[in-house]
């Protein structure tokens, strides 16, 4: 149901603002970067599903109510061939950086328990859909329709996205904040180049899942020296020492 153009555009702006607020609130839902156990307890599945559902519903509502969602807001695949090639290249680069980061930080890949893979895959795909539809789709498209220079619009939506992940909060690894900014910039560039969000969605989902596989985290990498194995290593006696005491 397309609304008249001025009304449809205003509704899209309002819904896009709500999606940004939802992204800021991902921590409370235990979704996106926060889809992992904290204090020994995994986030409830129903709460994460609610976040995914609200985000998807907002994007679908924008696509249904805006008069030109694919042309103006990139809410479509765009050039399918270019999207496929660009998305896989983006994903390959994202996977490479995840492997490199894990090797530099841990000197190995911290492969998580295979039982956690289905949930992590769902989180990666659903989060990528919400993020790309909201930021590289609606927000970037609305700024371009308003006449903002494409480079300025892309930088603005990427910075807004990086801030909305809350990865810049104290006590969080700055690499993940930089990665979020690069995801925003790269996804925005691909979206403009291909005319749709498909390439950015594919590359984002692959990158997010690769980070999980390589670091064992959904997106909140522990600070250096604070991983479980680092703490356990510090508790052990130095090499060559023998602990003497009662049994």
C-alpha cells in the first residue's frame, strides 16, 4: 500500500528513526553484538527473536508504504550480478580480516562450540538484514533523496551506524568499533554502486559470522588479556615450577 509521496516519505523518516532507536537498544534484547552469554546466562531466545522481528517489520513497513522503496531507498537487490560478485568479495575481505585479527590477538582461531553455530548464523543473517535495510537502505536513501552529496551521506550513515552499535562504550575493544564503521562505509558504497542492499547484506552477514567463528564472540571481543584462557594462563604456575602442598 503506497502512500502519497509526501506522506510516504515522512512515514519512512519516522520508521527509520525508530529503527535507529531499536539498534541502540540491541543490548537489552541480547541481539546483534550482544548475542552471547553474559554473567553465565545466554540471552533469552524470545527476546532476541523480538528484536529481529521488530527490525524486519520496520523495514518491510517502509518498503510497503514508501512510493519508490527500490528506486529511492535501495530496498531491493539492485543489479543482481554485481550484487552477487560484490557481496562475495566483501565477504571474502571480511573473512580475511577476521582470521587476521584472531591470529594477531590469540595466535589461533577461537572456534566456538559447534552447538552454537545455528543461533550465531541466525543472528548474523537477521542482524545484517536489519542493519542494511535501516542504514544502507532507508537512511542512506533518504539522505540522497534530500540532495546530500553521496560521499557525505555515506559517511554520515556509517558513523550513525557505528555509534548505534554502542561498541565505543568504555571497556570495549576499539577494533570492533572500527570494523562497524568499515562495514557501514563499505556497505554504503556497494549499495550506491549496485542500486540495492543485496551486496551489502550478503557481505555483512558473511563478515559477522566469520568474526564469530574466528573469535568466539558475536561482536564484543574481550579486551586483550581478559579472555577466559588468558585468565586461566595467569593462574597457572610458571613453566618449570612445581606446586607443593597437601592433597
